[in-house]
C-alpha cells in the first residue's frame, strides 16, 4: 500500500511540475512585444527583409530643415511664405510616401505605383506612367521614392495584381546603363 501511495505522489508531483512548466512557457510568449513592422515577408521560396520606410527615406532624402536652409541660402529673395509652402509640401509628401509603404507592409503588398502628373513627366525621365517599384528596390534605393524635387506632385500608391494600364502591362523601374537610377536632384524647384 505504501508503494502505491509513493507512486501516486510521484505522478501528482510530475503533473504539477509539467503544468507549472507549461504555464511559464505560455507567460513568456505573452511578454514578448510584437515587432512594429513585418520583419520578413515570405512569397513562395523568397523572403524579403523589411526595413521601416522612415529609416530608408531619412537615409536618402533631406530633412525639412535641410530643405528650408538650402532654399533660404540659395534664394534669399524668395518670400518666406513661398519657402514655408515648399518645406511643408516636402514634409507632407514624405509622410504620405511613408504611410503608403507602411500600409503596403501591413497589407503584404510588395509593389507600388508612382503616379505622375503632366508637370512631373519631363523631370522624372527614369519613370513612365506604367512603371512600378518593388519593396526590395525601395529598401535598396529609397531615392526612387517621391518626392523627387521641390514642388514635385508625384504620389506613390499600392499596386494591386489586377491593376493593368494596357495590353503591354506594367514594367519595373530599372536603373540606367550605369546601374544608377537617374532621379532628379531634389534641389530642382518646379
């Protein structure tokens, strides 16, 4: 009888220890914070590392302070309200681009359109109206994101698979023969 009691006691202790271990593991999972952006997007056998769009743009595009300083230094005669209008448009366009890319990351959309206006076409020779950008291109070359210059009206939008402008279809933005994207200098004012 004593042997049966010891065996039952060992079984009870084993069950209690197992339950405690499971509880600790479950609590540990809930304490981890989820990433603020999707770190990896898997598409078939390919995986693309996702960088926050803000970091990518800050690396290549000037800040609003740099834009304002450049305008005031280069064009001291320009009225203050025109300077501030250009700076505010630059900031708003950067924020719009970031928000669209973040939306694409959340929605798992990896291709984007750059919507050109008639004013932008002559200055943005590296783009056509049926071009698209991939998320990987954006990570490696954030300079291909709008705004491209001061006063630029280009906007980025999500490209859905069913979007198709013509029978020829969409074409990826490609670098020039020298391997560089010929983006207009941001110091151009239009």
